C-alpha cells in the first residue's frame, strides 16, 4: 500500500451532531479483535463525559424519532386526503421522503456508535454513507428548486394553468 493511502482521513458531516470521522490504520490495528491490515474509520464522536452519554443518546434518539414520525405523518396525510393531491403537495411529500432518508443515513450509525466500545465503520460503509448523504441532500435541494419553479409558473403565467 502506498503511504498516501495510509494517511489520516478527516471528513466532517453537517449533521446536528457534527461528529468527526477519523481513520488512522495504525490506531485501528492496535484495537483488539481488529486485524493489522484493517481498513476502518474510527469515529471520534462528540466529546461527551461518560456520565452524560445516556442523556445525549436519549436526546439524539428523541430528535431522530421526531423527525421520522413527523415526515411519515406528512406523507401519510397527503396520501390519505384526496384534496391534497395537487402538485405542490406532491412536491411536499417528496421533500418529506427526502428528509426522512437524509436523516436516516447518519443518525442510526451515530446512535449505534454512542453505545459502542470501539466506534468504527468499514471503508465501504463509509463511502456508501457519504454517497447517500450527498444524494439525499442534493435531492432535497432539487425538490425545493422544482417547488419554486412551480410557484413561479403559477404566479407569472396564471392563465396557462387549468383551475383545480
């Protein structure tokens, strides 16, 4: 392996926890049950004191569950009420789905690592997580652009849109 591949990797995620991803192959190989050629990212989380760890775990779990249940409620209500089957509510349900997936990319791993002895993630898992993190973040932005364009067309060209 080249020395460049063994360099330390630092990746910041813009999540409510803003935790740091750190990979040091030398440190990873010193942990028990870890082979010497292991390629894992060691996740250095929030600098939480051990007596406050359960409080922060409960806080992050409550925020995650609130996000998931709120987005599922929005999607369900839009699907059930036939009056809400308009383009803007279609965009809103897609935005809720995007937000649901976006928050589900990193929070479960964060919650798992808060309870783990050696918080780590394999290289392939890290790449997958970064891919979906960026994908759902961009998807939310594209949906917002489509919603803005829909409003622009509705305001600037009101005669071309059939009344609902």
